[in-house]
């Protein structure tokens, strides 16, 4: 299904048009839109895909998923102008949302683990640094004692 009827004078590279066409076709298929020419939902879908492509999203899967996600969000807040999504489409998008949520949770876990490792590393470095500072301070005390004793031997400073 070509997306070109929905471009309304916008110009894109041939490869971008091909990618948008693939995304549009897949999105229409997932929403069970057989004839996109007469469908308000298809027009809204095409606008979402074109908008994403203008922001340099050039992967057909990302374009499709982003457009479907935008439709779901708009429907959630009641701004969708066309009728309700077919039941199979609602079930399919709900499954993808759960899958996306699981992927997000896994990503959060990975970031949390990395942050925990970084914090442990920083604590270790701080402990190492505090040991080094303690050694330096002890050495300074020894050095000051040595300077005082050397001066006392020369008679410059009375020994405490």
C-alpha cells in the first residue's frame, strides 16, 4: 500500500519513501485496514509515519511501532477521530505494550545493576583514598617531628 497519497507535497528520498511504505503497509495490516484510501484511521496512521520519518526515524519497524504507539496514546486520552480499533488490533497492541514494558523493565534492571557496580567501585576508590590520605597525614606527622628534631639538634628550635 503506497503512502504517497498522504504526503501532500512533502518530498522524501526514494529509500525513505520505500521504508515509509513498508511501515504503512505493516501498520495497516496490523489494524486490519484493507483499503486505506477511505479510512480516516489510515490517514492518521500515515501522518504519524510521515512525522516520524521527518525526524529521521528510518527503520520500518520503528516507524510502524511509533505510529501505532501514537495512535494508542491518542486513543487513551480520547483524541482519536476515527472509530474504535478492531478487537484483534487492540489485543495485538496490548501484547506489544506488555512486551515493551517487559523490555523496559529489563533495561531498567540493567541500568540499576550498572549503577550499583559503579557505586561500589566509587566506594572502593574512596576507601582506598582515605587509606592513602591517612598514610600521608601520618607521614606528615613523622616528617614534622623529624624537622623539629633536626632543628633542635642545630639549636634553632627548642625540642618540645
